[in-house]
C-alpha cells in the first residue's frame, strides 16, 4: 500500500519535484509532458488542479494517462511529431525520453518539437542519459548510440552537446547541469532551461 507522500506525488522524478519546491512551476501553469508514458510525473499536477497535456508514441501509455486525469488532451504521436500549438505550455517536461532517439537528427527534432510548444519565459525540464562521469564505462555503437553497463542501448549526450544546444535554442540554464551516476549502471543528467527570459 503506498504511503501518503507517494499517493500525493506518485513516482515523480525527484529533480522535477525540486523544481516545484523552488517555486518554478507557478499555480495554474499549463504542463506539457513530452513522451509522457503512463503519467508518472503528472500525479501531483493533476491533484493540484494544473492543466496537463502531452504525447507518447505508445497507445497503451496514452490510455493509462487519460484514465488518471480529467484532461483528454493526450495524443498518440512521436515526441518529434508533436501536433500541439506553438507556445501553448508554461512548463515542458521531457523526462527519460530523449535518450531513446535513434540518432542526432531525431534527438534534435525531439528537443525542437518540445521547445516549440513551450511559451517564451517558460521552463523546460529534461532528464536524460549521458556519458558524463561514465565515459570509460560505455561502448560506442555508432554516433551517439552507446551500450551502457546496465545492458541497455541509449543515445547519450555530453556537456558540450547540451551547452551548444542551449545556445542554439536561445535558452538560459535555470540550473547548472546536474548528473547522477548510478554505480556501474548509467549516468542521468538533468538539463533545465528558461526560454527567452531576456
């Protein structure tokens, strides 16, 4: 049986929870979850009256998230093929999804599609696999596709790519890059940007 905190917050990414605690997700914000899966990061937002919407390529995941929220605005589509309107979200989430890109082109298309939905002044929260801190433990397959020590295959970013992409988007880091190395398994980096705060 889940405890009271888990019931209130679900299985929210702890680093997304940190953004909430720091006041970066104002009441009434519209939340876009790119690659939403079953909605693990949306429980708290739904319980607190936020308007949520998103997409995922898996129809079963979209059906699961539709059951947990009064919003029906969850679409079965690839992240890079987002059909949501430009500047329609105050906060965009791409948690544990960008590292499923096949190659550089798809990764950048996923980032660009998510960024397009975010309004100027909005916050982009991304958590994704990286090579940071485990460079000697990963094996390159092709381009940025790597075999990880945990047995998975992922598209892995590094600091140079994230900083270059931040500049190309015209974004501003909300926090320095933060990376958690899971011993002998994987490395996950948190990349949080403001869009055009000037």
